[in-house]
């Protein structure tokens, strides 16, 4: 059996209100445009999650909400406070409790960049993979039957994109 992970860093967020907490920052206009492009890109390739594990920060769930408008179906959606600024080990622990065949995780740097680098056997040939900019999305497969079996270096990269590559 094969399980699939769609790993997305939140889209570009707003810094317009200096009194706003980091947790409450929304997407800016560029971020809103990026999630539309990402949603269309995912749909065009058939990368459709059955379960979404999302940091509880505003910019992450707004990222999912914008992407979801362009995807078929209604995946299980779970806000995961543990994913807010989570490190790679915490992200792996959260993923090990996933329950669907195709799971999307939405989180933050620097943890998501480290997680992406450690979870794949070989990184994609894309200069942006190491820094994992806002909106970066990795799609990778795992030759396992249950997420509890997932470990470092097990992922086989199917695709990787950053929003500026999708701009028309």
C-alpha cells in the first residue's frame, strides 16, 4: 500500500498591524492569490487530501480555506495546535496519528523546511526546497500501510512547487 503526504507551508501573511499577535496574522493579498493558484495546481494533478492536519494559526487555516475552494470533496479537517511553529520531530509525531491515505499538513518555517528535508529519501531538484518559502508544497509517497510506520528518509518525491512558479 502507498500513503501520500501533501506538505504545505502557509501562504504569505500580513504584517500590516504591528499590534497583532503572530498567531492571529491573516494572509495578505499575495497570499490569497497564491492559495488560489495552489488549489488549482493540486486539483489539476489529482492531489486531493482526504485528511487535513493544520496548525491553528489564522494564516494556516486561511491557506487551507483558499486551497479547498478548488478541490473536490470534503476531507476531514483538524486544527492541530501542536503544529503551530512545530519542529520536525513534533510534525512527524502528528503525522504518525493520521488516519487517511492522502494527508495534507499545513505548517510553518523553520520546522516545515527541516521536516521536508528529513522525510524524503532524495530532495527534489528545486533550489527553493531547502528554504521552503511561503506556499511551498511537497507531494510525496510512502510505501507503508499505516502512518504509524512513517520515518525519516522514507518519502519518495512526486512533486514540489512554490507559488511564484504557478503565476500566470
